[in-house]
């Protein structure tokens, strides 16, 4: 999900010059239009910025891309949207935030344009699951997917082969292997490393375990469903796994967890598909060629990513839509391999990309049972409550029962306050 600036250079030399479909270059009805775009400060977005001259040559549209960190981007586009400043024509948002921005009418409903240009977009090459999670809100198209990705189960294939461990299919299997690794190789090598910090990474990691037991955030009536048998089974499993995790796991977020795994401190981890880049980095990883990806135990994996949308306050919404089509074009998607998984089934399933394990992993995720973040206005508050609960269990500050009772109460209050549910 999150990558670092020095990874971009690893693929830049292999990126081809983009050439879009002739239909986009036959005339330039938007020549002279200037657009401003707000995006996350990560490699895929830098790649768009590096190619803006190509887009201008094709369309006559001049684009400026400003990039921000996770919180900075959210605050920037929320302030601009609520204040109707018109500062940005195009904005990128974390997928669950579509509920806030689209529900309030801050973004342009693109449904008619998407259907009109479905052939040009090659819409049928974008998996229906990705369309639903990254493009649509309440059955209407509001954006295009970019920077998609999910969480994978990574394991040390060299250790598994040497010890005769089977690839785990359930979290009970994971626990058994973690115990065995600890007994034979600890403390230098622990069973696993987890992102357990009280932040979105901790919540994202826990979702994979929770999902395996049938967990969901809400029932059909909108009532929060955290303190359930599924929730208790998942919290108990998290507590058991924590006993065999790298010591710092309860305080680990993205950087710490990927560092621990690539330094060879653990036999297993749950991590975003960008792990391919970190763990396969010959200059910085001690486990190059020694790891592999398997389907998430239990069959459900956290699905994340970003949606790019047109601001309601743009004076040039159709020109902005041309930019959206360009960044998700098949040529662009092919050029950006292997920067995060592609949105296109044809690229994810292309045998030429088998050398990028995350591509097959993400295709399996979207074709299976992806566990999406709650697409509701207070999604960040809810994720923080879940993050706090799982961290309290990992650190021993609360029992699974107490943590679930607290998070259920807190999320119920949020649901009532935002009109999601009424008791």
C-alpha cells in the first residue's frame, strides 16, 4: 500500500513512453485548460507527475500535481471541498473516504461519462470487485481506481521447506507453525511479525484474522457487529499469536514490520503487497529469494487503495475526466508494472508478470472475498477504535472480552451520532 521514493528508480529505466489510443489525440478540445491535482506522495503518483508532458502533448491540457502525506492529503481536500475553494480539479482519496466526499456531493457523479466511454476505458478489464470498491458509491460511479492493493500472507519458504511445514490454510495452522518456530529458533527467529500499533495498520492487520471468522463491521440494519463470536475468536487468536511474535510487534506499524521481516527476524508476516519490493530488494533485504506469498489464511484479506475523482468545484470537469482516463489507461497500467498491482485483470493475469508475486496475490484477493474498509463517513474513527482494541489485547492492557465490549460501545455511539444506526 505504501512504498518509498527510492523504489521508483528501480522501475523507471524499464518504463516505456506512453501512447494512448488514437481517439484521444485526434483533436484537442481542451487545449489551454489548466488543471490542479492533489494526490498521495508515493511512487505511482510520482510516475504520473513525471509523464505530464505526454498528457499535455496528447490533449493540450496542462496539469500540476501536488502531493501530500496520508493525513495531509485528507485535510487538504476536505478543507478545499467544504470551503468550495476550487483549488483542485482532481483529488485522490482513500477508498473508504468516498462515503464522506461523495455523500456530501463534493465530487462529480461520473456515471454517465463512464458508461459513455466504457469502451475507451476498457471497463470490462477492471474487475467488478475493484469497480465496486474503488469506483462506486451507492451504485454510482464517482472515480477511477489507482494505487490499488491488498494484504498478503508472506512466509519464509526456505524455513518452511527445511522444516517440512505446509503452507497454512487457517489461523490455527499459523499459530502451530509460529509455536514450532519459536521453540526451535527463538529468540533470534520468531514465529511471525505483526503490525500491532494502534493505527490504521494495526486495524488493517487485524481485519485479516477477524475476516477469517466471519467478522464484519455492521449488520444489514447498520448495527455495529464487533462484539460477536467472530470478534472474540479473532481477538483470542491475536492474543495467542502475539506470544510468538517479534517482541516489538505491538508498537510496529508499516516501516517497523517490513524491516523486521526483511532482516530475517520472523518466519511469517501479514503485509501489504508492496512487501514484494521491500523483501526482494537485494540492497537492503536479507531474505531475497527466501520468501513467498500464500492466500490469506481463512480466505479473507484486507483490500485497500485509492480513488481519483473530479471535484464538484472544478471549472473544467470534462477536461479533468480526460486526466482520469489517462492515468488508468491500459498503456499507463502496463508502463507502471511493477509499481503496486494493476487495476486491470489482463495485466494481473499476464504470465509475463508472474515474477511479481503481489500481482497474482491481488488477483486472488479480488476474485475471492476481499475485506473492505467500512465505506461510511466516520470510517477513520471506527478504524481507530478497532486499532485501539487490538493493540490493548496485544499489549495485555485488556482481555479480548473487555476490549470487544469497549469497541462495541464506542462504535455504536459513533454509528448513532452519524445516523448509521438507531437502537
